[in-house]
């Protein structure tokens, strides 16, 4: 079939292009492709088999050969692209970020304080472990640690005996005389701190000498803090050398001794204080008649469960005038705080219509709620507020009536026309409620101010 010149040229160009693409895209790994061929030369065509090119072929044969080469080259190109695509897919790097949906709670590990080398010893108990808030063991000196541990064990043992010594005489006392020379019987010795003045000095000297003998002569250190080789409960001092053989049982009992000794040290201090203030380790605090707080325990504001709560001891001097001044200040602060809390809430639902400052064109609706209003209200507005409060404080209220803190003779709710509350019980109840609500409002307004300052709104 005859071919036109343009068609022949197009087929020749396509065949040459396909052949050259095979030569560059799929080079042989054994030898470089030969891009030139002479009559009778063998041509390397990459991965394909060798072919002989002979000059002198007819034009139709050359065109057929080029067409076959084009088809074969196209198929090889598709297979090559498929293999390259698979190779790229298999060589892709998958990056794992470790990120995913949150579990809804904190997954960070709990903070652990640095260890100082003394963890895991007897006395480390949950939940505190090695509790050393002052940092006595921070120097990591083993000798100092052992000395302090031995001192702690001794104080605990003495405190356990002292606690028992407070309890037992309430139920049992020895018969006979404690001091025959003075005719002092055991039954005559009072319990607690009062015994210090009842026991003769010679008896107290005997106690000190006995404790010194046990400390300096009888007990000998063995290298383990608190272990003086006297066996279980120290019965070796009376000839009963009983030792605990099971290591687990021994460890459990040593831990119990440490825990009970610590509890006893706290307990005996509490007994001393209560005994010294009330006359007995079990005495009623009502017996502490010399307390400077007694003068104000019946005042308004003494409410359960804390009663008369004065942790800073502001009323410890017992001065009634100072107490009344502080009570009046508390009432005023409470009343202002209640107004302030309402002032935070009401503007969220209602604002006056009209202008706050006609000169500036500032309307009430333009004034933001909360702390942001401080920069919005004009200076003359603040001067009016301060002037109004000063007039109310100095001229309208003036001095309190009947020397009663917070009572300025303005009646119920300070409205005047409502008159005073006539029923004494109802009046006391309302005054107590005012104090309680004022205290709550003082806490509330501080919380609102902080939240407003940090977030831009009290809510």
C-alpha cells in the first residue's frame, strides 16, 4: 500500500523517538547503549536481544520494522512506568508522629521528687514516703541520718510511755506511799502536769538518774538505729532476751513502732497543751477561763462549725474597743461586697436607658461590665462616686447607735422608713445572716475580680 511522503516522515520520526527513548530510559546494566549503527553492525538495545541492522532494506520493510519497534517500545514503556510506580510506592517513608485522639485525661507521668539516697528505709510510709520537709537529709550524710533516726525512735518510745502515763492513772494507782518521809501517797499525786509540783525533788532526781542509767550504761549501740540488743520490747533489760527471728515480722513490727511513736509525739504535745490550759488532758475547753477570746465568744458572727474564729489572734489582747472597730469594718466591707456582687450581675440583664455623659455622648449601654468600666467612665463620674460615698460615710451614717457596730439608726435594710426590727430573736437572726452573707460576698467579689482580670469577664 503506497504511503504519502508526509506519512512516511511521521512514522520515521515516531519510530526514532521510541527507539531513542528506550535507549535512555532503559539502559543496559552490562554495556552502554550504542546510538549509532552502521551497515552490518550489531546494535545493543539495552535489555532487548541483539538485532542485526542491514543496509539496503526496502523502504516498506524499514517502515514495517519501525512500526513493530514503536508498538514494542510503547508496551515496554508502560511496563517500565508500572514497575517504577511500584518501586516508588514500596519505598515511601511512613512518618509516625505518635499523635492521636486524646484519652480525655492527663497522660503525663506523675512528678517524682529527686531521691537523696535514704529512700526505702524503715519509716518510709505511704502516702508521704521519706518525708523530710526541712531537708535534714539533704547533706546525704549517713552518720547524721542514723543519729537523727535514733533520736526519733527514742523520742517516740518516751512519748508512747508518757501517753500511757496520762491514761493509766485515770483508772489505776499504786497503793502505799510515794514518799514515806513526807507522808505522800501515790493516790494523792494528781495526774498530768500538776504532778510536777506534787512529787518531791528527790523523786524527780531519781527519775532523771534512772533515765540516764538506761541511756548511758544499759543500752549499747549495735550499728542499727534504736537497736540496743535488748530483744523484743526491750525485755532483755529484765533478763528475757526474746528476739524476733522472722525477717518479715520484724520489719512489720519496726515499722509499727515508728508509726506509733510519731503519733505518740503529736498526742503527748496535745495533752500537754490541753492539760496546761484546762487543768486536765481530757479537760473541757470551757474551763479555760483565762482565754482572751472568752470576752467575744457571745458576739454576733460566732457561727458553727468554727465558732469564734480568729486565727491571727487579732482579739487576743481582749480590747473591746478594738474588737468593735474591727467588727464595724467587717460589716462595712461585707455590705460593699454584697453591692459589688449585685453590680456585676444586674448589668448582664438590665441597663439604664439614656446617656451617662451627655457631654461625651456616652450612653449607659456603652459602658462595659466589670473592670473594663474603669477606663470607660469619665473622671468626673468617678469623682461623683467618691464624693457620694464620703458624704454617706461622714455625714449621713456618722457614729453608730448605742455603741453597736454597724447600726446607724437607719432601720431594716438601712431604708429608714421600714423602721427597726422589733423582735429581738428575729433581729439577731437577720444580723447574723448579714454577717454571714457579707463574708461570703467578700470572698465572691475577690473571685470575680480575679476572673475578670484574667479572662475579661467575671463569668
